[in-house]
């Protein structure tokens, strides 16, 4: 069974949205009809530096009262960071951060901590970056296992961005507590067949995160040529089903591959219509309707 889930980053104000605190967000998710939530593991939401036992109890109580499951805590990692200051233990600090998120997840009754791999650095360092990310993800999986929490690797950062490369990466990590959190956004931008890649990844997935976008063309005026040079298009987030992401194909592949897990909606980029609470709510509601339609397809 797939569970519709709302990500608190959508109400964190990071992309111009109105901001809700975690308790208000959980109540909002319940009012909109989402069965579960993913909580952002940093300020202004669930910060390892700020949260205390009283706040954890308040979050648990709010979720229980609203009938909303806390599914996932979202960590923010970049294991290739820090090359200009190699004396600073960036990987160790991030693994410690993920371990603390796993402890908080356990306290809140969540099952998963989300992490990323790393952003690209110098071309000649790609293999070294790869091996650093593999080792770091494996260590995170071991640390989270101590708390009964699964590590999910989301396919958003540069290392292992292509879906076949992502499979290779997970195979190399080869840890039973490391699972896929494979999303359709990146392969859609890459031009991949979403049905094919979803079918291949579904058996190893614990979660997918959805967003949809429209492409908007960009041009630079070339004065001497009295003409325009085409640039890489920008994308803007729209409600699910209103953009270029082939969600029907993606869900067909998930069903064929036997995926059963969390289906998370996020607004984690500039949103068509702006960041007012009314617009964010309306977009989340329309996207939930689309998720339910996708879940009903055979």
C-alpha cells in the first residue's frame, strides 16, 4: 500500500512560502487529508540543536490527535563538501548529524531518515568523490540501524544522479539498512523513460517524493547580431499533473515493480502563484487529489 505524505519543507519559507511551525504544519497536513508527514531535519523545523524532549512530546501528541503518521525525517547531507579545508572532518560531522536524526526519528515513531550523496567537485575527483559518498552512506546506514531506522538515499545530488548510476551506487553501498528513495523529477529532466526506471527501482524503494514542473524558455539578447541566444530553460513548480513529469508512467512502473511505501509531495522550489499560505494550501490539496488518482490506476 502506498501512503500519501506531505513534506514540511513546503511550509518552511525557504522558497518564499509562508512559514508554519511543525505543530501547525502537522495540523495542516491532517486538515488537507494527508495520511502522513515528512519532517525537515533542520531549522526552522526539526533542528538537532533546538529540539528538546518537551517539543518532541508536543509533536508526537499533535500527530496522534490529527491521525497523521510521522513517516520520515529529512536529513541534508553533501559528503563531497569541504575540499578547501580537508582538516575539518565534514563527513564525520554529517554522519553524527544523521545519527542524531535517527535518534529523533526513533523518538517520534518515524521509520526513515532521508539523506543525499554529494555535489560534483572537480572532474578528476569524480571517482574519489564516489568512494567517499559510498563509505559515508554505508556508515550512516550502520549508525541509523542502532535506532531501528532505515536510511533512504534520495536521487537529487550529482553523485549517482543518473538512474542506472544510482542503482550502481546502491549496489556498491550494499548495506541492508540502506534503501532507495527514488523520485521522478531528476530522470524526467534527464529525458528518461519513467516507467522503465520506476519498475527497476520499485523493489528496493521505501519512499518516493513527487513534484511537477513546467519549463519556461530563457534567452539572452545578442546586440551585435540583433538576435537571441537560447539558454537552459528554467522550471517552475506547479500542482501535480500540470507539468511535464510523466507521473502516470512513473506510477505504472511502481505498480509493476511492487512498490509499497510513502508517496511524498513537496513544494521545494519557487511555486507558480507565489508563496502565500492560500496558494500553498491549494497546491497541496490539488496535488493530493492527483496522488489519489495515481494510486487508483491499475
